[in-house]
């Protein structure tokens, strides 16, 4: 909590020109609290955010920021104050003021602006302290900070960005498109669930089609054994069909409460975290069996060329970590061992049934050179390729 406040000023701007004209790199703390949505965006330390209703941006001294308000009108409280204290981290760079705090928060902003207008500095500092206390209280508990539904219309793609403190969940009940996560693009389809922890860059290409139905939820998490903990890794997976009604019903409830300004129950967040873990670790379903089949087909078709797990995962439409975990769990071997098995098995068939030179067999089966091929072959079959060829009745070896 910032305690030592030297001076404070506060204005309520209705004209976009005043907001866009505020220079960056000011040597004091600044807050921008937007009461209504604007078609523009806010850049803070290289990270762009949309200007949404009840969103607050907190700027520490020396931070780089840019404001681009698109609409001519705006409703924004601008606050600037000096303090020798460093932000201890309780106040994040941006936050949406929760429903249960909004009335109180707006009243304090109005009182602060009035005190500054009448040049009553002591009163202004008092109201600023109240405002910072509200922000501090808001960050002490886990909560849903944003929830919306995109359906039945055309929507703008969501550019690449990340969240400092928020977790994000995307669920696609209908529609096709792409999402960038874990440094790769994944194709999503109906029933696809995406989980994005803080600090993970992501981008979403929303299908410009009438059948799009997407649910987006952001939440802040503070360690609390009553609601559990969120997954640590980002992932994007298809949800088992029997689980889809559960997640869809829960997201409809969360979005409905958020839109109607009803505080979202902590129990809903607990259920959301529980389902997220289930989806991350789901097993033994038709979707997993289909996944293993697809992956084996990819390997069986392309084993002659260099194969990276990230390339296979990209073709399968899931993260490399999830693919490796599920393949080993359901096939009993790692992806690397299965690729090596397919290459060696194919080379054995070629040695026994063709007169193809060893160098060519090594290339056809995806090995870097004959020496490496020979070493791997002997490890598996205890014989060298030449010995196998001789036993099959052919003396061709080069």
C-alpha cells in the first residue's frame, strides 16, 4: 500500500483530446479509470489492452504508455500523485473494478475530483487513500475479473498480448478459427477449451461467421485452499463430449452473473478450476484414442524426414507437452521411441526384401548417416544391417 502522498490532482475528462494528449514518462503515479467502453486501446510497457467499461490502468513513475481513444467522447477519471513509495505490487497495471466495489469506487473518484477542483489538498489526499484502500481490498481475494460471450455476429480478432496477473479461459461452443498459445498456432473447433496462465502471449483469430459461439473468462487468483489452485501450464484441448454440457452450463452462469452486475460466486470459480484440471489431465476417451491414431498416422507417413515433437503437435492441434504426456500414457512409450521404432522396423523390411544400398536405406528411413543408422539398428536387433542383409541372401551393402 502506498502511504506517503505528497500531492494529488484529479480530473474527469469527457473529451478524448485531453486523454490522448497526456505525455508518457511522467515522474509520478498516474491512474486512468474509464467508466465506459471506448473503441481505442491503452499500451503499457509494450502490452496493448482494450479500453473497457470500469477498467483502471495504473502507471508507475517512468513507465512507458500510450493512449489511443477511438471515440470522440470519453468518460475517464485521471489521477496523478507524487510519492516516494514504490508500488508494492498489490495494485496491478490494469484491473476491471468489480461489481461489488463500483459504486463506492466511483463515489470516491467524484469526491477526489471535487476536492482537487476546490484546491483542498488534505481532503484530496484523504480520498486518494480511500481509493487505494479499495484497490488493495479488491486484490486480496480470487475473483472473476471479466466474462463475456461472442456469438451470432462479426467480431474483431484479438491481437497478441499477455496478462500480468490474470488467468484466461476460452471455450468454443461453435465455430472454427485459430489461437496462438505456447509459441504456436492451434486450430480450434466446437468443444475446444483453452487455458492461459499469466505471462503467456496469446492471440485469437475469431471466425467471422454467424455460427461462432465463444465464451471468454478472465480471473485473478490468490492462494486459497477453499477453491484449489489453477493449472500451471497453458494448454488447448478438445473437451470430451460428456463434459461439454458441464463447462458450457458453468460458463453461461458466470457470464450471466457478470453481465447483470451480480458478484460471481467463489464456488463458480472453484468449479471452473476443477474442470480445468480435468480437461488438462483427461484420459481414456474417444478423443484421446483418435489423437493417438492421428499421431501414429503422422509418424508412419513422415518418419523419413526430420520429425520434431512440436511439428507433430502442431499437426495434431494440441500443445507438445500435452501430446507427449497423453501419448506415453496411452501407448506405453514415448514419441521419440515410437519414431525410432518405425524407422528401424522399416529399415529391417527394406534390408530383407530389397537390394537398396545401406546409405539409401538410412536416408529413406530418416537417419542422419549410415554410422548412426548402424548403431541404432544394432542396439535394437543385436545384428548390424550388413549381417541381416547377408542372412537374407544378398551381399549388397553400399
